[in-house]
């Protein structure tokens, strides 16, 4: 049984927000909004986050609060207490697989951000034409040794923090990086408002064009909300193990979701004014930040400084989330196989590094390898982890917390005084959330 607790309420919020405010809102949200019509996508994504994502987030944290162990042991313990099959422990292993895969591709993308901090601040992208900047990106991802270097650097940085434990590692890193992340975001948004087309960006993000609201856009928005909140893999369950008994789970979950939505919107407002000002395509796809934005930064006042800050922000976001993903995996090895934290961190990091390195080769050496005739390795890992593992895991946590746990005990544990508020959560976790997750699972974006 885990006896450690978060040292303060502020640290719990910072760490939990750090798990959620990662590549989802900073990297994925802007290009998903760009590809799916802007305002309509933003509206549906926000609704999905609060009506589907937050109830599952609360349920996952509560499972950890009751189990006080790693995700595998927690599900096994709670299943035994509620006369359920021991197979529920497989949900913990399923989530661990998802965390491992997501950590592997996070490390690759985060490595890109570190590389671009160096490229911009060292002047490698200065005074280049748009075509030359695009070519720089193509040359970068075609070089396996350069990608491997930055991927390795990021993974080592993640493991150093995780190996230090929850107080000296997770809490210390998150309480520094999360305020720093929001500060950089606000600086960049202010800068974009001055030099870019801020009004056009506001209209794009906040004026819904319901003609663009196809079923696929709705599914994409739902999937983005689930991915961004980091639900379905046991990460939030693990953090629930460390909360004090008097934690207000409901209000804290809403606060984390609000911080996540705010960071997504501010990230969009930091990026799209520049995109529109320089007449660049908003639907730039996953490489939007690494091709479109350097072109804009290269042509604006103080672009070198703010371009580097932008990729520093992306690195911070990925770092806090990666730490959160590695933590449950380390504790599983620590508790299930009696390894110490440093040994477990090394094992987790090595496995994730190998998977990431293989995925990374799909941009160069293994670019002709297609799984199922159409997926490159990198895309397959992203799609399998985000469109299959996370939705299935979220569905399982929703069912267990909504239907199997004792309602009165859950209400007391959440510190929800209002019976109406609790019944709303119960309806959402039992009916709307599972249906939404099934929709994501059946119609992946």
C-alpha cells in the first residue's frame, strides 16, 4: 500500500495539470483545430472535455484514492473487495501498455522541440527562405542519428526526474515548469496579438461554423478531449493514490480541465495570429509547429527570441506529461517486482526509448514499411495508443467507478455535498461517458 501523499494541494494541482497539459493542448490541439474548421471543433471539444472527460477523470482519481497502490494492484484489490473477477487487474496492465507507447512517441516529438530550440537560438534558421526552412525540416527528420540524439536527451531528462520520486522529482519539476509554461504561453500570445492577425484568429477559434460540424469532426473533437486529459491509462489513478483523504476531487478535476482548456486556447491564440498574418495554411498537420511557425518567426521582429521560447514551451509541456506517464510504470515495477525506483526508471526508460527509436525510423530508414498496408510505424503507435488503448481503458474505468463502486462511499470520498451535483456525475459516468468513449472507439479520428 502506498503511504506517500502529495506535500500540498498546490503541488497536486500542478502535477495533475502537468499530466494533462502536454502535447495534447500545445501540439495536437492547434493542428486539429486547423484541420477541423476551428470554432465548431473547439466548441465540441470543450463540451466533450467537461461532459465526458472530467467525469472519467474524477472516477479514475477516486479509484486510486481507494486502492492506494499501482493501477494493476489497485484494480485487483478493488475487484476483490467488490466481488468482481480478478481480470479487472488486466485493465491496469492495458493502461500500462498505453502509457509505454504514448511515452515513446512523446519522447520523439519532444526531442524535435529541443532540437528546434537549438536550431533557432543558434541562428541555423535565420535569414532562410520559406522553402529553405521547409527543407531544413525534411532534412532533419530524414537523419536518423540526429533524431536519435534528441530523442535520447529527452528520455534521459524524463528519467532523472522520475527516479527522484514524487516529492523531489514530480512535485519539484511541476511546480516550476507549469507556472513557467503558462508564463511563456501568455508572453507568446501577447506577442502574436501585436504582430499577427489576432482578430482573425479569434474569429477562427471562437466563431463556430456549424456547416463544418460533420460526424467525423465531432469524433475528432471527442478523441482530442480524451487524449488531452490523459484519461484511460491509469496515470490519473496513480496520482489519486497520493491524494489526502480530504481532497475535493470534483472541484480539483474541474480546475485541471479548465487549466487544460485555457492552455489549449492560449496555444491556439499564440499560433494562429502568426499563421494568418503570413498567409500560411492552418491545416498544417502534425508538423505545423515545425514548418509553418519557423517561417513566421524568421520574418518578424525578435523572432529568434520568441521562436525559441515557443519550442521551450512545447518542451516543458511534453516533459511534465512524460514524467506523469513514466510514474505509474515505475511504481508497477517497484511494487509488482520489488525493484527500487532507480532500477524501475531505467527499465521503463530503456523500453520506451527502444520503441520510440523504432518509431522514429519510420521517417527515414523504415519509411517504406507499412503496417496493414497503410500505416507507418510512428502513426500506427499513435493511432493504436490513442484510438484504441486509451478509449478502452477509459471505458473500463468509467464502468468500474460508475457501476461497481458503492455510491455513498464515492460521494463521501469526492467531498461532494450536493446530492444533485453527485447525481449529475453519476449520470455522466454511467451513461454519457461510456457512450462517448464507444463512439471514439468505433469511429477513430
